[in-house]
C-alpha cells in the first residue's frame, strides 16, 4: 500500500493508513501529557523512544522521516528499547551500581506499558508445541525454522532467548522419545 506522509495526512487517507500510526500517536500524546504534568522520567523515556523511531525511519532502507510506522514496527522498536534497558540494568547490578540499575528498570517499566503482556512459559510452550506439531517430524537441525515460525506467531509477546530455550527443550524432548 502506498502510504501518505504526515505532511499530507489531511488529504485522502484510508483507515489502514490512520491505523498504522496509532501507537506512535499515542506515545506522542503521552509525551505531551507528561510534559504538562512535569513527569521528567516519563518525558525522558518517551523522547528517547521518539528518537529511536526517527533513527529507524531515516536508517538505510527506512521510509524517510515523515513516513508512518506500522504498529508492528513500533512494537519491535519498543521491545528492543526495553531489552536495552534490561541489559543495562543487569550490567549495573554486576558492577555494583544498584541506583543506576533501578533507574534503568524504571525506564523499562514505562516502555513496557506500551507493549503487550509477555507470554508465560506455559503459554510459550503451548505455541511451540502447536508449531512443531504443525510441521510434522522436526529434527533439532530445524530449530531455526521452528524459532522463526514461533516468533512470527507471538511477535513481541516473548523474548527471542525465551523462544529459543522453549524450542530447544521441545526438540530435545521430541528426540528423546
């Protein structure tokens, strides 16, 4: 579908084009509200998220600064940013800087408010079972294919490492039978 840039958004937009911009608009609205409420942490986090959106748009292969991002693209960026915050917090804990780790986790919590709820281990195992049973007989060498299909189904509701662990456990379980 040919997208309309924001500059020309008031002319001939379809519902799908407006829909793709919903999460990004929600974040912009929340940023304005946080600024008015003088919530400095929220303002800082949402500005960094907007910056990540801009980087994604202007990156090589990106659609350009005025492009509209789909909700899936927004969710992928949010998940990446939340993961960065978690990795930073883990590093700070290892270094003995608990204050910085807490600050990173507070930022992560703000970002996660925009993400769908994470799948439990049982829910993820169920999805992995469905994918594996749908593929027929699967060997451990097909782990990458299974992971790809599970990621396509669950999106940002599960971390890639958790998916890989669940798939590996399921494939080892199947090989042991």
